[in-house]
C-alpha cells in the first residue's frame, strides 16, 4: 500500500536535509559560534573579523577611533 514508501521517504528526506544543517553544527563545534558559508575573499574575512573584535558585531563598523592607542 501507500505506507510502504514511508521508510524510503524518511531515508531520502534525511539525506536531503542533512547538508542544510551540518555547517551550522560544525561551525558551532569548531569556532564556538555558527557561521554560514560565505564566498568572501580572505582579506574581506580578515577585515570582518577585525570589525567583530573591535566592535563586538560583524556589521557595525567604526573608524580609527575604535582602535586603541598604544600607551
């Protein structure tokens, strides 16, 4: 009957959904916070990480006033 397709549907559904959620958990395990896959250049990634370190957020950018002066 129609219910005989349910195990196959479950297996195929699992393998189709798995690639969508795996990067979230791998990033959470490796970096400590989930980060989606991006197509950023390495230089752009360094600048984004610098902005996060200085301001606490990826997309809040500040100018030279946010960089502490060496004493």
